């Protein structure tokens, strides 16, 4: 069968969990950047605070449930009574999660893109789609979005093994809303190094003529212009680079305090595939 046409298959078992097992690699604090962002982003906060049933799903947490436990702790700053459900296809990973479960506030079950039939208000899906084709990843987006509660959000992205370089997309039922780039500024030579962590829908689009390529090129230019801020540290340089970037007319959503953390969030329209 042509790999480009292959659809995600169902893993074996009663749960009929949709998707394929990931490598499962994870580390404590690997996803702290996206967790920190979710806690501080008004749109996520409004969804969590306004939910009648504050259920959050962590999809594909890997061989250790540590990042699910961390997410639950961090998001409870926004909504103390929220419930977190970690989903994995691999039964051994579900068993590892059960060992640290605290029902009903923190549970672990077998499931995939179908979200185990639940209706969460927020899904975090990190490092789960890189093994798929672009078409299959798009289908996975649609499957997860169809399972959200009304007004719910999906945060889907990838990061390196220790969470120093991350990219994620925030989506609702209408599709992608924003794109976030996040890094440890002292760990990069140029912002375009984050291209290796672009979502599946963009990772092959970082070529001339595509919006994401233009964005990263312009952000690199602003980073170079901000070189006089080097004596003040890499975070100050990143913040100045993003300020210059916003001044050039890019639709930057966040503010200086977020920039100081090595982040920038833009409207999806700034990076959406040209065709």
C-alpha cells in the first residue's frame, strides 16, 4: 500500500483505540513550556474556568506518566477541581499511569485519537503525530476536534527530549487558531532552528514561497538586529527580537512578559500553508 495514502489504523484490543504507539520517550519537565503557556493564556483559562465538566485529556503521555502528573498540578492553578485523564494505546503505559492515579482527579486509561469516547474541554497532544503522513495527521486533528466538548481546545505540538525547543498549534472546532514557538533562548543560534519542531502540517513547508519560511526568516533577521542586547542575556535579546518582529507587522498575540520566557505566539494565518 502507498505509505502516503495509509490511514491511521486501530490498535488491537477491546478499546479500539485509534492511532499507533509512539516511541514513548519522556522526561520530567519536558512539557513545562506548553503547560506554563496554557496556564497563562486567557483563551485556555476561559475554557477551563467556564467548563461545567472541567475534563482535560493528556494524549500519548509515553512510557512514564510524569508529564501528565505535572500538567494536572500546573493547570489546577487555573481550575482547582479539574480532572485529568491520561490516554495511551500501550497497555503497559496505562498500567504505569494507574500506579500514580488519584481518581477521580487523575486517571489513566487506554485510548487514542478517539479520546476514549470522552468529551474533554482541553486536550494536550504532544509528540504523537510526527510518525504520521501529513494527510493522516490532518485526519487525527479532525478526529480529536470532533471529540471535544463545545468550545473545547486542542493543543498539539512537538518538542525536543528535554523541552528546550517546542512548537505547538492551538485549535478549536473551526480549525487552527494560533501557532506558538518556544525555546530556551540561550540554547539557540537563531530562531529558525525551531523549524525541526514544526507540526506535521508545516514541517515540510519551510521552503521559499511558504508563509512559515518567510516568518522564520524574518524572525532570524530580527534576532540578528537584536544582537546589541547580548550583554543583557539571551532572554532580553529574544524579547527585543520579537518586539522588532511585531513592529514589522506580524500578528503577534502575546506580550513582553511571554517574550522574556522565550515564546512568541502568532495567528495561524501567519504560517498557514500556501496551498
